């Protein structure tokens, strides 16, 4: 399932490449779409002949590839997130609880690297609510498909919530009040990642 998730992310990034570029043009360097597309194209190539021993190996490989191919802040942040999640998954499969723990590890790694918090208008504004929603849904007894759907919705809502925020981290923070009124591209691509996961889980 993890490999299918990564392939679904790559497809979603390609489909929304222009949208990500337009969002980044407003408050960044207008390269988020191209960078993410280049990164996940490289990830697909890297996974073609890859023989993972654990589910986590796929995510670690994804993260390492993103770190070496994606420019700007996205490569280190997404690379770190996927690597941290992968290192937390050491078995051939992952339970919902293990997935939650892996995503918490990813969130902690991104928080430490980017020194951002909720409300800073970054990918964390989509990532953190998604992980919280997933954890709450699983705790309440929802099946994985429903729980991941909740997480995807929370990530999308989190991305939309960045529109009225003033950026306090990253390239957009240089704009000050002019960053208000624009959706954060990193939060948007994070939402795409959770939507891709929801789609894969729903078909399994």
C-alpha cells in the first residue's frame, strides 16, 4: 500500500503542478510545482528497482530521493518528513496506530527542521491537523478508510486556513502583510499527500 501511496502522490503532484506553481508565484519563488514534480518523478524512478525489506524502507527511500532532487525548502522538509516516518515503521506492514506514530515522527521532524508552529503559514498548518484528525478517528473506532478520509479533509481545511494568515516562516515571511490573502503552497501539497493516501486506502 505504501508504494501505491507514493505513486498516487506523484500523480496528484503532476495533476496540480500548475496550481502549486501559481500559489507559490504569489508568495514565493514560483517553483514549488516544478520542484515537487521533479522530486516525485525521481522518486518513481528510484522505486522502480527498489526491493524494500519493510514498509518504512519505501518512505525512507522517498525522503532521501526528495532531499537530493528537490530545490528550495521543500526538498529538506518533505525529505525529512518521509525519512522520519519511514524510520518509525520497521515491519512488513503497518497498523493504524503505527501509521499515526510514524506521522507524529514526521511532524516532529518538520517542526524541528523548520522551527515553525501552527499558524505560521507553512505545511504544518495542513500536516498537524491531519495527524490529529487521523488519531482521533482511530481512537473513536473508525476504520482506516474513514480515519484517513478525516485526515485528508483536515489537511485540506488546514491548507485553506492559511489564506488569511501572515507568513512567519520561509520565503513568504519576507512579504510581511502582503502574504495575507494567499494559500500556502506547502500546506496545499501536504493536503494533496493526504488526499492521495485516502484514495489508496479507500480502494483497498
